C-alpha cells in the first residue's frame, strides 16, 4: 500500500470555473435536509464525552479515518478536547485509544449532519481540521468536494482556526478561494515540507513522493 500511490489526475488545470457560482447558490438556499437519527445519537454521545471533561476548548477532526490525527491532536493540545468524526465503521474500528489520554473521542457519523447539528446546538470549536478529504478530482464532481458542498458555509460559520490538507494543489487553492469569499481571515496556502506524517494518507502520499499542501484560515 505504501509508496505506490498515483498522483491525483484531473480534467481541471486550475480552480473550477463554477466555484463562485456554486458557492453563491448554496449561500442563498438554506440546506434543510433533516439530520438522521444515528448521526444525532453519535453527535450527542460525543458532546456528552466532551462535556464530561469539563467543557475544554474543542477541536474537530473531520474525516478522521482510523483516528491517528485525532490522537496526535489530543497530545499536541492536551488542554483541548478532540472529537474525530468519520462515516467509516471499518476505519474507526482500527482506532486504538491509548490509556493515558482522556481528551479525545472518535465517533461514527456523517459530517454533513454533524456540522449542522453543531451549528444548531451553538457549539463553537476552537480548531477544525479536514485532513486529506476525498479529492473528487473530476470537474463534474465539484459538488462532492467539501468547499463545493452546500454544507461548507456551515463549517465556516462554526468558526475557529481551520486547516485543510491535500495532495492535490487545486483542492487547496479552491478551498482558499471559497474561504475568502465567505469572509475568513489570515488565509494561507503553503506547501508542507519536511513533515512528520500525522495520518495514514499523509504517510502514504509522502512515501509516494507527492507534494502536500495545506490551507489555513481564521474563520469569522
Ligand atoms: C481520504 S480519507 C482520509 C482519512 C484521514 N483523514 C487520513 O488522512 O488518513 C477520507 C475520510 O473521510 C471520510 N468521509 C468522507 N465523507 C464523509 C462524510 N460525509 N462523513 C464522515 N466521514 C466522511 C471517509 O470515510 C474517509 O475515512
């Protein structure tokens, strides 16, 4: 598996021409699909775990996979509580919580519902991480990338520090453009160099010689 991952192939040579149009459509038509019960239950369980630790500043690790980055963040920010969210039961089942860190939890839920439940509950994370989301590189799949999805304005409204990493530069450029349009500040796009990997995908892409990129921002 390691060291043989192909670079992202796309029929886009740069940011999608319809990025702004898509965002404006989403901004002006509220996303009303009700949250599913199992996502609501997972959301409530994770919030209860967070509150049981005394309402520490909250970090969201969206699409946490096997939870390596959730654990890494919990150690990097011992005075925060980290919630890792992923829809894959298989990936989450490979998460091994350590004995010595009580400041994180991983839950199975669909992020589209989870983010909206957070917003409805008035929860404001201090930091949000979206590490190596599925790139959906075909131009026709813009709406499946997080910044092309109707839920993206909700992520921005939640606020806090935001970081997205990808091995596809265009994904990160589009993310930065969308954040700018939504009023985020301190937006930076940078190539990640000399990195100690914090997720399995990051490790795999590094071993395959890919360039890695990140976009960081302060959400309004
Ligand atoms: C490419 S993997 C990256 C996983 C991890 N962040 C890493 O870097 O190793 C993308 C992850 O996002 C999760 N994911 C995609 N769409 C999701 C959604 N709507 N809700 C929750 N998780 C989702 C997938 O299950 C998968 O684990």
